[in-house]
């Protein structure tokens, strides 16, 4: 009996920990999270490509324009998605992503 009680307590604590540390995302929030991942990947590619350019005597094989196009595509998809968002968490994430994109443009003197 004592083992059963401990098992129930353990399962309850595991469930609480799971719900606290791995919150479920709504469908809209998942869409915004995918855009966040795409932006992160594109911005890292841009930074990497930009750092490869400008080396004296080296061939420029990096293409920062392709990474910039990916960032602009994320911005376009986000602009299409934002007006249709109904979940508060998704709207908040979308606003933060939009701010990150604008900060990326400002830091890299784009637009």
C-alpha cells in the first residue's frame, strides 16, 4: 500500500513537472514558433555569410543575399499571419518576432 501511494505521488509530481517545463503550444503558436526557427536559421546564415566576405585574396562563396531573402520571406509570412491570430500567446510571440526582425534590419543597416 505504501508503495502504491509513493507511486501515485511520483506520477503526480512528474505530471506537474511536465506541464510546467513543456507547455503545450496552440496551433497558432506553433506556426509562429516555426517562423521563429526559420528567422533564427536565416539570421545565423546571414551573419556567417557576412563574416566570410571581405577577406583579402579569398573567393566569396558565401551568399548573404540568399539569407536576407529568407529573412524577408519570414517577415512576409509573419505579416500575413499576424492579422489572423486569435490566441494571445501567439500574438505576443508574433510581436516579439517582428521586433527581432526589425532589430536585425537595424543592426545590419538593411532597408
